[in-house]
C-alpha cells in the first residue's frame, strides 16, 4: 500500500472529524470557542495530510 494513499485516507478521516465537530451544537447559542478551535485545527491537519498524500503520489 502506498504511503500517499494512507495520507489521503487520514486526511479524509480528519476532515470528517472537523465536519462532525463543526456540526455539533452545544446547549448554548451556537458553537463554543473550543469547538471552533478544535475544528479549525482538524481542518488544517486534514488539508496538510491530503496535500502531502497528493504530493507523495505524484
């Protein structure tokens, strides 16, 4: 199995996690600060993993 493909799968998994956290609403109005921060961190990690996977495959 190619390592680039593993990175792409990891990027997709992290992107799904970011989407799940972004969609989760708390009891308060809207999202809390830690939810937004964690979703952004996961989104950046997903983008980096996906870009690395694409570059590894090229």
